[in-house]
């Protein structure tokens, strides 16, 4: 049995336009002394290099959203600046490079969104509903996420554990996508579950409160 640390995992649905305010509110409630975020140093550098493009008034909405810092990081930095708390990017740079490889098409004015995709609000509502179902139904979660990157799961778990070991008496909150926090073999959560972390699903759509997951 590993030592029990003060660790909270906040699962998010990426791209939610209400996410920043809701996450900041939750961080204020939890009052962590260290915040880690599922974003890589490479991703932060990439967006820093292209930040001047955000000033263009004719920039397509999907390109603008792609180039903005993720709301998870924006909220964490606001909290960190306010309380002088370190905010640590935790994701793999290789993962970000693969994802941001699409930026070449974006910067040439091509859309990253399929015309067949549902409106954002509809897509977010579906994903929140799916997240709740997967949290209570590991079999469903395992079936849906069988193609996930297990190396990435191991890397995230290892980095969280390293931070806890370096700061054993501090409260740590990790913010990342909800799929990493499911009770399925090989997930980030499963790999550190013996630390007894507390999980919360950020759900800003209705009441701007998190859903505690036992």
C-alpha cells in the first residue's frame, strides 16, 4: 500500500466555452498548493509562437479556438497567479506534436471541423452524458476507449506520482480529460488508484458545480 496523499483529479470535457470559469471556481473551493494540467510544454510554446494570429478579426472561429490556450490551463494559471501556486504542464510533448501537426492546414485557412459535426453545445452535452455513464459503467468505458494510448496513461500517472513524492505534504490537483480518470485497466486513474485520489467531473453546463465520483 502506497502512502496516501492529498490528491484531487478534476476531469474535464475539452473545448467547453464555460469551462474556464467553472474550473476556476472549483480550484478556489479545493485550494490546492500545486496544480498540474494535461497540457504539454510543446503545446504552450506552439500557441505562444502563434498568439499574434488571434488578433486577426477575420480568423475563423475554429482556428481561433484551436490556437487559444486550453481553458484548463487558462483557469489554472489564473488561480496560480492569484495564490502564488505553481502550475505544471504534465502531458507528453510527442502527443502534442501529433495533434498540432494539423496546424499547417489551419494556418492556411482550412477548417478542422467537418460540416457533418453537430453544434458545439450538442456535442458537449453528449460528451458530458457519456462521461457520467462511463464513470458508473467500467465495461462501457473499456469498450469505448479500447484504442487509447496506454503509454500516455503510464506517463501521466508516473509524473503525478513523482510530484507527490517530491511534495508529500502538499495538496495537489490534477486537471485533465475525463477519459484518463476512468476505472479501467491501464488508465491513469487505475495506475494511481491505490493513492486514494478524489475524482470530480467538471460540469459547468447546468449549475457550475462538479460531480463528485466515489
